[in-house]
C-alpha cells in the first residue's frame, strides 16, 4: 500500500479558527479547542446582539420623541395614537430625528396631529 499523507485540510481548518481568534486573550488565541469554543460563543453573542441592537435603538427613539413631546405638554402614547388616526406614516426613527435636528418641523407635525 502506498503511504497517505494527511493533514492539509485539517491544518487549514485549524488555521482558519485560530485566525478568527486573533486578538483574544490567553489560551483562547493559541489553543485550537479553546479557540473554537470562543469563536462559537462570539458568534452566538453577535447573532443575539444584532437583534438586541434593534430593540435598543427603538427604545432610544421613543425616549427622544417623548422628551420632545413632554416639553410641549403631550404624552408619547397619545401623540402616536393621534398620528395613527390622522394616517401620518412617520416611523419613530424619522420622528426622533425631526425632534432632535428640526424642532420647527416637529412642532408642525404636533399641530397637525392635535387638530380636531
């Protein structure tokens, strides 16, 4: 039988994992098994936190809109309800940007929402 030389693919796989673990501390950057676990955990955190980031942004926009409305003597929930009744389709990101950067335009939107 001829001799089978092995290891090219395995070396490549290990090298790929260790390359991903570059910048980690201690054994996590140099030991394959530990580095692999660290990479898996990092990917899990990244996946989870991409979802969490969206939630946190929405919360931030709600807080910014509410702060701008409280200055005018309104509540966030009533304002959003009035926008829905008037069929004004501005999302929270747009409203937060308007409240922060263009207060005059935001005041006009408040006036439109408050009309009977």
